[in-house]
C-alpha cells in the first residue's frame, strides 16, 4: 500500500500553511524561474516541482485569494497516494475548477486545455509552467493521452473532467467514456473529487462573485478494486461506478458547504 500524507491536513483552511512550507516558499524565490517546459515529462516530479517558481507563486497567491474571496476550504488531501500518480476525476462547475483542485495540494496536477489557449500571450506561458497539457479538439488525442500516461507513471497527479464541459445548472452531468483509456493504460488509483459552490460563485456568462466553495477528495479506488470491470470489458459499468463516487463527494461537499455535516466526516 502507498503511504499517505499526514492526516492533520484534514479540514484545514486552504490559506493555512505550515512553517516548513513558508520556509520553502522563501527558498524557492532563489531558484530558477524559467524551468524547461519539458521537465514535467522528462524529469522527476520533485525536480520539476522544486524548480518551478511560476507554479509555486500561483499556488501561494491563489490560496489566499480563494480563502478570502470565496471562503474556499478543502479536505481529504491526505488520502492521496504519496508514492505514486493518481487520476483525479472531478465534476466541472466553473473555469476555476482546475485551480480549486490544485491549490490545496502539495503536488502539481496536470490538466488538459485547448491548444488555442497556449497562443495567448502570458496565458500560454502560465499554462506551460503549471503542467497543463495542450489538446487539439479537432485532432487525434493519442498524443495528449500518451503524455498524461507518462506523467502518471512518473508520479504526477492528473485531473480530468469527464463531463467534457461545465455544468449548465450546477448538477453533475453524464460522463463521457474517454477517460477510461487513461484508466486502462495507467492502472493507477482513481480519486473522485467533488466541488460544491463553484457554480454559484462563477456561473456561465457571469463574473466571479463571493461565495462559499468546498472541495472533497475521496478515498482512492485502487486498481485491484476496479480490475474486475476492466477484465470483463464493462466500460459502461466502470464509468457509472466512477460517476457514483464523484456524486458522493459532491453530496458531502454540498452538505459541508451548507453546514449540514460536522467537519470530521469524510467521503468514503
């Protein structure tokens, strides 16, 4: 079994950082800013992460912004496997979602984004420095899938939104089966992640507004636990099972946001 991060991280406000983390933040400002863009796929995770000032600064600033502007809190981070990569399966409520997932973690998360965004000045630079993988929706996806599998095998966390687009009504949509290719090829833990309140704070067609956002990281679903689905070729059943786990985490995040559960309850 893989080791887990210390359980003391449960239910902590995102704005809180331990003294060692603050000391690392001071140290990192002396490191190289322009890290090689290929480090995420060719170098080790600790190397690429420690040298990436852009990612660390973004995380530090956003941690405080989200805590103050939207009362953002997250829990369950200590459940993530510390010694291996994992596939984070997340509901999609707003454009903030990749940041809401990545900010509370001590490890970077690779998401995919439209390749056209990478041509926008500064935005493209930020995307490259924060481990985002470009994808052309009109081209074959074999390249991005290979890149994500490579990152998973090197210990990265990879985040996906199986709904394929942001929700129109705040509810969890149907899952597209494309992410199963990552599951089959990586055979790594699947972690359901539930976001609640982001739709209310940043709905389609509106500017962001203050609110309360909660994120719950569920218990990793180990490869040996979902192997039967892969062996039977039951793709639809596997998709449905993953969606059910995400919905459970959304339900808990919603109850937490509305004050209907105590802080120590978890999404298992």
